[in-house]
């Protein structure tokens, strides 16, 4: 009653006009029970969220390493015979087309060898024919004929060799591509087989070659996806796939070379340095670890965080404490606290509270 009077006094000082209304509200509030539906708070509206279903796939440790972009097929081009370079047109970076003349030797010496070989063959054949006639007349033994025929055969082989050298005194582009290296200059004497140019064949595409330690190469397979990005954005980030894994380690470094095919992109250049990220799957486990979206976690602290787990019967959520591990491009590793098949909230976690009812938008 003292409380009622205290509330009524201010109204009395102004003529008491507000006293009945104040008393009515106060008495009504005190008389209503806590469980009276008339005074309960309105039912909380459902919050629309998206879910993530925890799978039975273990976390995927990410292998990160640096590699060098190359054209997959880099072909050294050389002359098949020794000589002096008379012509060498392309320079490094030049685009060439299949069949284009790239380099040629000074053929004066080769042409002289061809002429001499032709003369030797003509002389050997004439002697062979003469010996055949003498043998037919009974003037010489069969051995003389056999010797002449062998000499003619040797002369024919010498001419063929000289013609081959003459024909291959030029270097023609075997395919469309780009000149990656120029290792000689006009006027230089080169030996047979010494590379003069290095051609990167455009049709073979670009790859990135990455040296990896033995423990990193274990478990990798051809066809696995690989993320690739480039410092300073000299080329856009892209996704490649493993196409070759070295069968033996490099004798100098002890590393194994991994070759990753890259999609076509005009920004790619042989020699670019790129960073690769490879998610290596581990053995599956029904109790974890799991990879979950980073947006599903809240109230994270050292090694721990919370997620909202959905109760399918009540369509409400409950906060679950989980132990977390590494953070990668695919999400956060949850080491314990969840089980395969759990459905957790991945969006709108900051709008929820314990027991809040939710409405699911789209599939998990």
C-alpha cells in the first residue's frame, strides 16, 4: 500500500486527475500472474539461416609451395651437322609459326661435299659396270666384280649422307610457339646437336613445376585440383590439376617435382613464380576432424569456438563448444565437438540466441 500511495501522490498534487488511471494500471500489473497468457512476451519470430552439414571427410591439410611456370613442351632446336651459322632470325620472345625458317648454316662446304660425293658415285658406278663386262668376257675373277659393287654402294651412301646434311642445314619451326632462348649468333661455328634455339610449343600449354619434399608428395595423385596464385597479381589466380609426379628425387636437392597443368591465359609467361596450394585429403573418420566454414564459428578463443547446432525436432539451435585447429582456404578444422551428419548454422550466427527457432533457407 505504501507503494500505491507513493505513486498516487504526484497526481494528487495536480488535482488528482491522474490518480485513478495510475492505480488501475498498478493494481492490474500486480494482480496478473507470471504465467498469464495475457502478459507473456510475444513468440520470437523465426530467423532464416543457411546450414552446413558436417561430413565424414577428414580435414584437408594444405600443402603450400612455390613453383615456376613453364611451357610444358620446351624443344631445343639444333643443326644436324657442324658448320657456321649464316642466318639466325628469331629473338627471345618472338612468336613463330610451324614451318617458318628459323636458322641456316653456311652451305658452301656442304654443297662442295655433295658435289664430291656425286662425282665419287659416278666413278664407282662406271668402274662397277666395267668390271661386270670384263667378268662376262672371262678376263677377271668374280671377286673383282664384288669389290667394284661394294665401292659403288659406299659411294651411294656417302652421297646420301651429304644430301642429308645439305637438307638439314636449316632449322624450321616444328610447331607454333614462342622462342624461349637464343643460344648462338650468326657467324658462330656450332657442332652437330648443339642447341641453337629453344622453342616453347604453344599447343602443349603452360604448367607450373613445383619441388616438394618426400613427406609432402606422399598421398598426392594425378588429377588432384591445385590452387595457384601469383605475387603482385602478374597473372590471375587460377585452378590447375596435377598431371605428373616425379618417380625419383632430384639428386642435388632431394625433392620430387610435381607438374600442374594450368588453364589457358594470355597473362601466363614462362619463368613466372607462382604459389600453389594443394589440399591433401586424409583418412575419413565419423568423429572428426572436420572442415567447416569459418562463418559458422563464433566466440572463438585460443583453440576453441562455438557453433549453433540445429535440433531437427524443435527447429531450434543450441550452442556447442568445439575445439578448432588449422585455418585454410577451405574453412576451419574442427577437431572435436561435432559428429558426422550434424547440421550447423553457417550464416547469420550473430542474430541467434540459445534455443532460438530458425527457418532453413535452401539445402545444407
